[in-house]
């Protein structure tokens, strides 16, 4: 099998994410799109399909030897997927509900999974013209018109007692998340839309923790996990077990938590009980 360097594949993923994101932004600005309901009751739009088409065509042309697993493609069986040493993991638009609601909190996600581990993560936020990206062992970065820099999770002055900033969903009841947080800390909240943008805000130090309760797919965390962990944070299942990629029949994630400063005793803070 042809071997490509992570640098080459990262550059490709960045270029494609930006191209797809700009096309999505054009559709968003025009308001000319159709919205549908999928079998699982989640929303999808013609913009999702357009972005998916761009990403699939470009990745297939540049890396025909690397399979693609996208939220909007027909999914291969586990038996077939188990044969993949590496593959692209795609969410053409993370935050479709936010796209429809016109909040601006949506992003294009592209990850490369190698031996069941995210080794490249690229997230492009079209309204902010902002690109977050990372590759294993090379750090995490933010690139936008005003800056291009390496990013790191926020280091709390006092990991045991400092106020914790929680990135919280616009669409999920605040009390549902806050009830999982121990009363022994003081919190502030930052409302945001898509899962990946919340993760990027933790990676760049604008928030400290984010808990996701509800159905997501592996494509919702692949790119984020690489970026967050290269920035010094962690993404784990809500019971603090590792997330898995391409190892189960289902592609659904368990509930999960994204954490910044690793000196903070997160397992004492996040009181998770399976519903």
C-alpha cells in the first residue's frame, strides 16, 4: 500500500476542508438549501450533501488507496472496515441544526484514523474563516485571517479550586449538564452549537470542559480528539473509558466528555450517571 506522510495528508485535508467550507458558506449566505429528516430523526440539508460530495471526490482522487467513512455515505460493515489500516473519517457539516437555525455554529470535520486512532484532525469553521488542525506528535494550531499560532488548553491558576468554564450546548437543557457537575466547584458557562467547535474552544483555552449527552457518531469526535489531545487535553467516554474507532458494529459514540487542563481532577468534577 502506498504510504503518505502525515504532513502531506494534513495539507490535503486542510485544503479540502476549506474548499468545502467555503461552498457551504456560500449556500448559508444565500439561504438556498433544502432540509430533510433522516431515519434517526436528525436533520440533514442539501449543503451537507454538497460538502460531502466535494470532500469525497477530492479525497478519492488524491488518496484512492485510503477508504472514506462519512456520516453522509453508506457505511461499510464492521467486517469490511476491520480490514482498513487507515481511513478518512468525515462529518461534512457538524452542527447541521445550527446551520438551519442560522446561529453560525457549524463546521467541516475531516480526520484520519490510523490503527483505530485519530492521527490527523482538521476542523474548518466557515463563518469565522477559522481552521483548527493537528497531527499526531506535531501540536495543534489555529489559523484565521488575524492569526496563525499553536494552541494549548487553558492552565488554571489553581487546578483544585479555580472557576471552571463549561462549553454548553444551545440546544440541550442547561440543567441536564449542570446536574452532572459537582457542587464543590464554581462554574461559568459558554453557550455554543456544534460539538467540534466546543472542543476547539477547549483546545485553544476559551473553555475548560464540555460534556455531550446524547447520540453522536465517531465522525463527531475523530478530528476533535486529535486537536484537543495535541493541545494538551483529553476526550474520553463519560465513564472515563477511551473512545473507540472502527472497533464496534455501531458507529455511535457513548456520551463523552472533553477536558482541558489535565491537572484538574475531572473525575471528581464530572459526576456521570448513565441514563
